[in-house]
C-alpha cells in the first residue's frame, strides 16, 4: 500500500481532523484528573444520551432491528434525562414518596412503552426487549439494595446479567463509574467506593 497516497486521501476526506487538533493545541487542554464518570451529570449531555441509546440498542435488540426500536429507546432516554423528570425525582426523594427513584422511573417508562405496544396490538417480539430490560432492572435493584458499590464482575456474576447489558443500564440509572483510584467500581447515586476501604 502506498502510504503517501493513503495520507493524502485521509487529508482530502477529513479537513476537520487537522482543524480540531490544531485548535485544541492553540486553546490548550485542562489537565484536571477526575476519578469517575458520574452518569447523573454526564447524561445531561446529548453525546452521552446517544451513547446509552446505542448501547441499549445493541444489547437488547436482535439483528432484525427496526428504526422504531431506536426511536423508542431515544424517547426512553429523553424522558429519563429530562429536567422535569429529574426535578420530580429529586422532590419525591426528599418527600419520601419515591425511595429507589431511578429504578422506579425507568420501570414506569418501560411499563408505559409496553402498555402502549399492547394497545397498538404490536407483536410480542416488539415488547420482549423492553420486558427483558425490566427484568434486568429488577435484578440490578435487588443487587444494589444490599451493595452501594461493586465491581462489574461481581454484579455480573451475582445477577446473571451480561455486562454488555449492565453498562448501559448502570449509566441510564445515573450510577458513577470509578476508573482511577478505585478502578472499575460502579456506585449507585449517593454511594462512594471509599466505604469499601
């Protein structure tokens, strides 16, 4: 392969590549190291919402997917990350109305999706991924009722849920993923891996 031609082709196709790198070089990069990805915060950004939609789509829907599956997942994530739902959850938690709020809200959205699918007389195959998601959410809630933080291997072995399904659910539920000092720990909102020491 002619490397010179390849580099020339890459340069022709993506002028933005060099521009982005050049501009970041001019502006500089903040070197503040964070210990964790806080998905309660990150999910307020569209790119992370899209990430979770893609991960759920790949994990729960078989290869004969339909664009409506993507759209439903997009709506599910939009609802869960909306400011009005977050405000409702915060007020409910303070008032003691919803105890395990993230789990309950996610279950409520899934219930609404499956109920409306039933009313529209859609085949079981369309509801099945959402019912499977609901079952996995219940398993996660049971596990994290007893554990504030855990390594993904522990969650996977205890719940029987494969990690490709665990990752997007934990993100969607607003968990924190510690990746430095306490590497690979997932903590439910409000918990910290320091309690593990």
